C-alpha cells in the first residue's frame, strides 16, 4: 500500500516538474528542420546573445540568413563548409562545432518557431492563407 | 491487493487534482472574493485568455525551451547576467536595444572580422499618414541603418519609392512588412509599443473621416 502511495506521490512530483508554458527570452529561435529526424535535439538560437556582439547586417546581409525561422535549411555539412553559423563558429571567431549541445539544446519535438513572437501571442488562430505553414518532417 | 489498487488510484487522483490547481496558479483566489462553485465555474474564470505572466529573463535551463537534461545548457550564459546595466524597456527582452547602441553600452560589430568598421548610417525620417485617428507613423532610417544594411529591406520588403508600399497592422501582425522583424526579434507589437511608431500627433484641426454608411444615413 505504502509502495503504491509512494508511486502516486512520485507521479505527482513528475507532473509538477513538467515544464510550464514556455517563457524563454524574446526572439529565441527554435530550428527543427532536420534535427529531430536525425536524433538530435532541436537548435535554439538566442538573438539577444548575438546582437550584443554583432549587428543584424553581419548575418542577415553578409552571411545571407533569411528573415524566416527554418527558412535557411541549415545543415551541419553547410556549417563545416563555413556557411551560415560556420562563418563564425569555426574555432576562430567563436567556438567550433564539436560543442554539439551548446546549439542542439532544445526540448526534443519542439517545432520550428520564434519564441514569444506576436503571431504566437495572438489569442485567436491567425489567418493562414498569407503564409505557408512551415513544413515539418 | 484491492486496497493497494485503491490507494494507487487515490494517489494518482490527488496528484492530478494538485497539479490541476497548480496549472491555474496564474489566477490565485483573492481574499474576500467568493469564487464561484459548481459545474460552470471553470468556464467563467477571470482573464480566461490572458496568458500567464512571463517570468523575466529566466536562465536557459528554466526557460521552457531548453532541455535541462542537456549538460551544455547549464554552461550557456543567463540573459539576466548579460543585460545588467543595459537600458531597460517594458517589452521584448526588457532591454532597449536602440538606446543600448546609441549610448555606447554595447558595441556590436558591423563586420564579422573587423571591429573598427563603422555602419553606413542614413538619417532620413519617412512620415506615413495614417487614415484613422492613430498618430501618424514616423519611420527613422537612422536607428534602422545602425543595425541593418539597405539590402535587408530594399527592395524585397519595402519598395524604395514614395507611396509604393501598402502597409497595415493586420499584415504586420501576421509577419509581413515591418512585421518581418517587429513582433519577432525587434520590439514586439503590444499596447505598450504602439507609440514607438505612431509618434507624430495629428494636426489640431484633424477630425476622423466619416464612414460611408454614416454619411448615407446620418444619425438623428
């Protein structure tokens, strides 16, 4: 009897410990184009950290990042070729790709989105015809 | 054996009940205010659609999108540490990034290799007259060119020509035009940020245009 009560109690704590509604930093981008399917955690990109060090122009004009979450189709092969993140994350300007967990740090199964965006905060479902939904694998 | 199962069910029910009350912790019962009881009470909760108050700048392991099981998450810098001393705002990251760059609190690079490269700043305000009663919009190129390059917006998002761009709030809220950045990464669209763009008051003799319906059948 005590054992089952204990299991129930543990279950209660498990429910309490579940992550509550996400309240991450504004403009954090979760990129999960291919990560989940490849058995990796999705990537979390913190805009706040990067904008303290670089202006938007560096990535969005020089490196060709599109203004669209998941729209750049970034793969590790492109990164080690020095494209996208690999333009800086190469062990010279910033730490290199062997630090897998620093980027691949999101909760598995999280879809590609920008956390805390206005569209996300709308109470009613948004009109979908203007924008194609992001294709998830 | 039976008692074992019953106690297990009771324990699980208790757990669900407690976790249920925990989930509604956003609206705690106020002292002296009677909470409605009975079947319909949960349908008539106060602030039904207002999401829970955001915890400001939590460290990555507690922010709800990082996986705390990943050891590297605990190495990441907590935003609150980085934001210390930066000019504050009341939305987004709770940091006024434009003031931070203007006041020299941060010095982000304009070129990824060379920290001495200065941005190509253009000081030109564009005034957009708003049809309705909201103050007119002043678009400052200066603050935008501090961060961005001309090619980021022109000509794909905004045609660089007078009266060539149709912009409205619905499009912006859905992520078009200004909404490509604002509402996602640059300051968000809330009632607290309207006046950041709608900043030029209407002339003193300005009156809202009357709708066609009220012109056809005026109110007596």
